[in-house]
C-alpha cells in the first residue's frame, strides 16, 4: 500500500496483519521502505518486542505506546528520514 511506503505525517497509523510467528516476515516488510523515522511494536511478549525493536531500521521504536518520548532523548532517523541522531556521538 502507498501509505505503508511513504513517510506520512499525520496523525496516521498503518496497522498490518501477519501470520502468527512470522516475525522475520514482519521485519522484512517493515524495513523494505526507504524511510525510517519511527515505528511501533505492540505485543504482550516483551522478548519479541525487544528482538523486533533491535532489528527495525527506525530512529525511534516505541513499544506498546506511540509518540511518548522525552525532549532530551536523541532523535533522528534512518535512510531517507535523516542520518544519525542529534544529541548523539
């Protein structure tokens, strides 16, 4: 879908279904976009959330929430969404 491939500034949220247990398929789909500013993972399985958050190509990964951050936290993106993070090395 177009909305899943573009960097939309919203409020917009894309929710995608996936086959049970196909975590690597979800990661391939999520990382196949040319953008990577932020992403969200919603799950009851904290081990799965941490695994996915490490593999996502996004500047910020929210777990079981979205857009809750601290202004002092480093901010930035991947790919066409920027380079590196401010306040970082």
